[in-house]
C-alpha cells in the first residue's frame, strides 16, 4: 500500500518570506509519480507539478521549486518570496506503478496562509 | 480546450431526492474519475472509467451510481443520500488509465444533503 504524509497541517508566514512544504511518501513500487496540487478556497485543484521516480532532478518554476530525494522518500515544495495569493491548501499526491493511471493517493494537505 | 466542466456548481438535496452530477471534457481523454472530498480532508477516489467502462469502484455505496454514456461525459447519479455524503465532488480526466498522465480536475460540485 502507498501513503503520503504531509506533517505540517497549517503554516502561517508573512508576505515575502520563503516557505517549504514537506511531503514524505511510502511505496514499494519502483515506478511511481509524485504530484503537487494547490487548492484555493474556490475548491478547484490546480496542478503544479508531476515528477516520476526516475527523475531526481530538482525543478524551479518561477517562485516555485521542488526538491525530490529518493533516499529520504521526500518531495518538498518551496515557495520563494511568498505572496498573499499563495494562500491555499497544498496537496502532495502519489500514483504508483505503470498501469494505475491517474489514481492518486493524496496527503492530508497543508493549509498555507500568507499574511500581508 | 484543456478544461473539465462540472454542473451544477452547488446542489442541495433531501435524503429522498434523486439528482445527478455531470462532468464533461473535450480533450479526447479516455479515462475519467470521480473523487469525493469532505471538508478539510484530501480527495478520495470513488470510481474510474476507462474507455467508457467502469474499471475501479472503491467500495462506494450503491446510492452513488456512476455512468459514462460516451467518452466525453461522466455522470454520477445520487439517490437516498445521507447527510454525511455532503462533500465536494470532483471529476477528473486523463489521457488513459494505463500511465499516470497528469489528471485534469474540474471545479467540483458542492453537495449538501439535508
């Protein structure tokens, strides 16, 4: 069975601070995919990134960056110079195997509040 | 068009009502999904359709009945629901169900059962 743990239930920062959201996953499969989604109060899940288990390169996209470390089974997400619009619930998710499609197992989510 | 649409946005129903949720995509995706999200919890998978056939039912009660009339459309028929079924129902689609392509999520339907 697979599992995703987001230990930080809530994080509150002041605008322009950097913030890192932690994600730890468990799976016995060697092929898996990790995702990050943002869910603002409107409810829609906004796709941020997908990473497969064979690609450990870190990624940067604007103010967002992701650090994937297979050795620690972690896929952490950092927002640099946070903004009020970044306030949302962030979910890390896992899909295992090559035939499981987009069947996602989500972590419990981290509520991020960025204060002005 | 990279959009999944869901109707209605909000739905209030009594426990004796019958209603349906609708999901539509025109991206040529052959896999479609229903997820249920209770307040302050993550989405949980309910059903997966692959090439218009039900491939996964995550032990969902029979008062939820999915239907996939064609490759673009996914319905969720609701009957005799309970107040604890109140949740955000999210539809998603992906290219197919064999590889974890990025799933595209709709905006969801917020369901309240009185």
